[in-house]
C-alpha cells in the first residue's frame, strides 16, 4: 500500500496576525494507523519542505497518544520536514490519499490546482480518498466528469459551523466548510460537536473534526486492505 498524505503550506490565520497550519493530531493519528498497517507513506504540500504546524494543536490539552509518539519519532519528523512539492506528485503512483486538516487548507489547498488534479483523478478512478476536519475544503472547486462538484449527491462531513463558532473564527475564515459542502450539493451530515464522526460514501471518507482523524484513517485502511482490519482496529 502506498498512501499520499497532503498537508497545507499556509501559515497565516487571515488578518489576525496569528499563525495557523495543519493540526498535529489530524496528521499524527492517521500517519500511525497507516504506517502500522504496513503502508508506505509519502508526504506532500504545495510548497514542499516543512509544513506549518498550527500552534493551537501543540498545546498540552491537544496532545494524544499519537502526537506524543510523533514527538519521539525522529524518522517521522524528518519526513515531515521534507515534504514533496505537490506539483511534482504523480497521482498514478498511489493507492489512496489522505488530507489532514487544520485551518491552513481553507486558504491554499482549497484553491490549489495540483490538489484539484489529484482529487479529480482519484474520484474518477474510484480510488480511496479521505479528508478530515477543515480538509474537506479541498472540494471547493473539484469537478467530476459531469461538470458537477465531486461531492454533489454524496454523503460528506467536515468541520461544523457551530465548531467554527466555538473556536471564534467564523468571521476570520474565507468560508465555512459546512456551508461550502452543502452549496456544492453534498449531503452533509454531522455528529455532536467535537465528537468523532466519520462518513463513508463509496471510497470517499470524510471526518468531522480532530477527534475523527483516527477513525477516518481506519476507514481508509479498510478500503485499502480488508485483511488488516482485525490487526489494526
């Protein structure tokens, strides 16, 4: 199994003067679910190199078993510091793709042509694709062969309007993930704020928030290699 993980390169939280980026748990938990199942993982980002870490995901209250493991894992840290430029990625070389969230993707991956190219190819070829929390922002402009949004008529989830309100960024973000998915024809679903909630529609996996990242990765893994289910769940 060869899995592509695509992270944001964007580090500015609108005009607030504060930093954003990817959310640590949403990278670390899926990374280890897939790695422990034997997957080869390639990391990529629009600019390549070290993706920016959202500082709010690195506070003590946000730490999990996966984030603590990552902080002791020099090989994983080195891999993260040397992501491949997204423009150099050939989607044909991968069995699945996973997009961690954080607020960064709202600004760059939502608008990135290379990301759109990869998503549209994966959807057209019915290959497994997962996106968690704010990462479903990647579907803002992606189209299917019919010219419709790739989420049109499909069950999806993502960071809720009330969760965005809860972190006080409703007026800061360029758009709300929930509203965008609905506007694109997605059959949006959600669970309780901050609880794990994952939606599977064919080979499209979406998770609502940071708590959903591990479960989303496990759903992706089931699509990749059902024989590993009992070993990894």
